[in-house]
C-alpha cells in the first residue's frame, strides 16, 4: 500500500512535465485520464484509512481534510479547464500548486512532514536576516539610480540604463546570484572604470557576506528544530 501510494504521488507530480506548457507535451486526454486515476487512488486510500479509524479521530485530523480539499480542487480545476478547452478558451491549471499536498499529508509521509515542519519553524527566525538583505538591496538600488540614472547611459540593446527604480532592484537582485555579471555593469564601466567599485562593493556585501550569513542562520535554526523534533539526537 505504501509503495502504491508513493508511486501514484510521483506519477501525479510528474504530470507537470507533460502538461501544456511542457517540454514533452502529451494530449490533454492522456494527462487528464492519468490525473483522474491518481485522484481516484488517493480517494480510495483515504476511504480505506477512514474505515479503520474512529470517525471522530478521522475528521479531527487536518491531514485528511487537506487531502479531501486537494482532491476536490483538482477535479474542479480539471473540469473547468476541459470545458474551456472545448470552447478554445485559453486558461491555466491553477490546481498544480496543490499537488504537493498529497506528498506531505498522507500517513506514509511522516518524515517529509517533519522536515516540512522544521522548515516552517525556521522561517520566522530568518526573517531578520532577510529584511536586512532586502534593506541593503533597496539602498544599493537607490544609490545606483542616483549614480547612473542622470547620465543617459544605454545597454547593449539600446535601452535606458538604470532609469527605473524597480528594474534596478530586479537587476541587482539577479546580480546577487552573479547570473548577469558582468553584463549588468558594462554600460557604467564603459562610461568610467571607477564605477566598477560600486558593483564590486555590492557583490562583496550581498553575495559573499549576506548570502553566507543567510545560509548559516538557515542551517543552524533548521538543525536546532530537527534536534528538538527527534528528541535531542545528534543530527550532524
């Protein structure tokens, strides 16, 4: 039963690879039949669990309620999407976001729920570091707007360079990952090589300091909650 449950959970999550838009699209009828089959298995599994559980215990368990709601939402979305597709109306399968609920809330997924609970308990404690990082990002974006916004610089595509504050925030946010480095600084660097110091300072503070600090806080707090959850065992 456990193996079958995991198989159909995996199959249900894998549908995202084949549903439009997808790299390997399959006909809608095929993916919808597979999804209905998975939902039917989940419903049978939930019904079987209800038969061997006291009624008041079953209905007080939020995991069972979450699974039932996820099944209903998935079926409703599938029906609406199918009807709209018949009339050539483009729509989005919004119920995909509820599919991980099946992975978390079945009785066999106790270890996954523990890990998820540890992540949830860790989030409030890393809020301060995240807010400091966002404050640094917003301040650097404001400085970039003041430094480059009035110099009529242009990107390689001929677009205005660092003219819009929100676009600057996004570009510098991407720069934290170094994904757009050094392209993002080349218009300013071509204007004056001294402007490279701004981007070097930004990368040092936000990529090397804040990201390392963020990772350390996440790891330490997650490990702390995991140790408490497992009764103080060494989880290193």
